[in-house]
């Protein structure tokens, strides 16, 4: 090998080494940033669970406790004295399940119609559906209260899940997914075989949109479980409060049992954390499906 060739080979080796080092540094830096962000987001949850095991006096001591204590059961008993806590949990679970079921049914029907059928005013109607997403939620508080009062649904759980059973986000997500995941030939073949339109939706389309249904169901359940404004407006009795409003109701100036409040919040958030960790991969997959189709 000539001297020139040897020099070029050495330069190429150095360049490859520098490139590998730069790539490793970039990867390490990215993981470091993600790790710091995860730590920052995890810290409030950690202290919530820690404070759930301490009394109010211990929580407000200096420095505050950084490890678990022995007052979790006492805090739970105090919470049960202040609230019908497990009934509130049951109301939240019932409302979240009902809203999830209705949302999946009606949004998948609406998304299927917008994705498959051609009908008059289809585009303007879809534009109205999408335009409703830009309206702030608080603007519907007074009309919602007036409507629920008019039909006699105040202080009834149905007032929490029926009005939002066909949200714009769900219809959009289903329309995008069905438009990319369901071949038109499959629908035409079902029609040729004698299937009615609802039978095509129920027997052909519904089994094929599981990822989108799972994603929408997870989003709907979490939003319903965490909903605070609507139950605050339409619910009147503490027995029918959902868990966010129930926990808020025991806060009082200079008389809040923060240990009891923290144990209630910890119990309320635990199902959501488990659901997120179990289903986060499916959530991301469902959100990204159909993203390239307009």
C-alpha cells in the first residue's frame, strides 16, 4: 500500500471514529433530556403517594417528609368520615364506563359515515364538526346547566355522559382510521353478499378498527374520570359527586385534612397510572394511524 493510500485510510478511520462518538454523544444527550423530563413529571406523583401516608402536621413540617409514613389507614378512615368516598368512586367509574361505551359507538358510526359514504353537504357538515373543537369548554357551562335543568337531569349521572357521547375528536379519529384501514372492496363485497348497511358496520368494520377503538376508549375514560367542570355545574348532592368534585368539597380554609385528601387523590389516580402504563403503546399507535390521510 502506498503512503497516500495509508494516509487516506487513516483519515477515514478517524472520521468514522469521530462520527460514532458524535452519534453516541447525541444519543446520550437525548436520553439524558428525556430522563430529566420523566423525573420532573414523576416527582409530583411520588410526593402525592408519600404525603398520603402522613398527617397534615407532618406534611407541613420542615423539611417535608420524603419517604412513606404510617398514617395511610388513619387518613383513609378520616376521608371516609368526611365523604361517601367509595360511592363517589363508583359514580366516577359508572359515568366513565358509560361515556366510553356511548362515545365508541356513536363516534365510530359517525366516523364510518364520513369515511365511506358520499352524501349532500358532507364536507360542510364535517367542517362544522371539526370547528366545534375550537370552542372553549367553559363556554358551554351555562347552556349545559340550562338544558339539564329544563329536562330534569340536574344531579343525575346521565347528565355527565349523554351530552358528550359524540365528540368531534372521536369522530375525526374514527374517520381517519377507517378511511385508511378499511378497503372499500371489502365493504362492496359485503354488500354483494347481502349485508345491510348496519350489518356491514357491525360485522365487517367494527372488528377491524380495534386499535382506534382502544385509543379513543382510553382517552375518553381518562377525560371522563378527570372531568371537574361539568360535575361541578350539574351535580348537587355529595352522594352523586364524581371523585374530583368530592375531593374538592373537603377543602376548607384552615381546616383541610391534607393527608386524607392526598390518600383520596392517590387512590383516584392509581387506576389511570396503571391504564396508561399498560396501554401507552397502543395509545400512540392508534393516534398515529391514518395521520397521512386528509
